[in-house]
C-alpha cells in the first residue's frame, strides 16, 4: 500500500512536529512512504487552492494520506476522497477548533483514523468529534555529551558544590520560566547553594531578564546548540519546566523531559496539556500546579534537599525513556492505520 505524509513541518525545519514526522518516515515498517511538503501559506483565498491542487496532482496511485496539520491540509485531503489519517499535536487542534469548529469536526469524523501525539489532545478531539482517537507519543534521539563543554560550563559558571536547576527551551510564556524566577528568592533562602540556569532564546527573553534583576544566581545563557544542550542536561541536578496552558497554547508533550530523564535527571513539570504522558508524577519526576508559585518553590526545595529522591526519580526516568524510540513510534503508528 502506497502511503504519503502530507505535512508543512519536516526537516530541515526544526521543532517537535518536524522531529515527530522524521521519526515516522525514517522508521516506517514498509518500504515506501513519501513526504509531500507544500510551501507554507496562509489558509485563505487562492492559497487553499494551491494546497488542494498540490495534493491532487501528487497523490495519483496513493492509497492512503497521513495529514500532518488539520488546517490547512485536512480539508484538501477530505476533498480528494482518498483514505486519510489526521495527526494532532495540541495547538493545531486548538486553533482549528476556534477558527473552523464545524469543519474541524467534519474532517475528524470522516478520517479513517485520528492519531494524537498525547492523551490530553486525544481527549479534546474525542469530545469534539465523538469518535475514538489513538495516541502515539513522540520519540527522542539520545544525544552525545561533550565532556569538554561540560567542564567548561562547570568552571566558567562556578558550579562545583552547587545544586543546579536547569530550564532550556524557547523563551515563551507558556514554558513557565517566569514563575520559577518568581519562586527563586524562597528557594535560595532554603537552598543557599542553588543556581538556576536558563538556556534558550525567544520573545520573553528581555522580560525574563528584567524579572530576575536583583535575584542572585540566575544565569541566562542564550541560544545553545545540541552539544551544549546535552552537556547542560548532564551537569544539572534538577530539570524544571512548569509549562502551563495559556488560552489553548499548551505543551503537547515535552521531549526535553525525556531527554533529561535519559540522563538520570529528575524533572519538575507543570500538570498541563500533554505533559502527563512524558512525566509520571512520583516516578520520573514531580507534576505540580504550574500556576502556583508556592507549589513550584516547594517542589524545588523538596528535591534540592533530598538527594536520594533525586537519584530514584532519575533512575526511573532513564528506564522509562528507553521505550520512546523512533522505531517504536513508527511501529505503533503503522499498526493503528493498517
């Protein structure tokens, strides 16, 4: 059976959705799966016709279409009349539901299968469409630790003997880094050796730095590369990203939680969106109310003062991360749609 993935997000584009589809295609159990990637346009006017005719002329001989984005690509797949599967990640469903609720429901109902990248999005799609939605979580690729980079950070940032909290990712409001900074003074009072490192850039960078003024031992590193990311994850004691839902913009999964877990690092995460699929509360990390600064500070203090608990959570996190391989993702997805 000839299958095509119709998507706007695919490498060399960067991001969780592109990585999801890369893992799917590169580990597809059958020999042939083709990627159709039109240019990214707005969903209006003649741009829709472009998406439609792109798929129409590219799908001759195709038995099945995997739709990477419900909008703007779901409607062309629906109109083509071939068997199609819709994949949902989180924000894509929120936007579609707000802009075109009836059309979204129709596309989901008529799909041969609907697959969500996390249980939370699956539950929302089931309520909207009244049909069963399968869940296939993302995978992650273990990285390499550069001991030279790791030691450089240790020396430059004077981290010896410190309890290192690390956040990394795009500096946007929903990641919750602002609330960690708000909680920091209370944490420092109970854990004087604590250091908080924030790696990444984004639109909230300036406001986060302003929020941290006058607070000791908060370090901003800016944008980092993959080698630096894995080295930082390796040297930290606790990874923290208390993501929260902001008007339907929520963490679809949080690959970085698995990346930290694979290196035996306990995580503190926000109980919102699809995070519960990535972090098991009390087993691989701690899930807290991401809108409570008190809950965030207390979780940070408790883990910082309990080395044995950090080790236990980290070890269990490493074991669980092993099951999230690209091969498993592709096989699970294949089994569902076949």
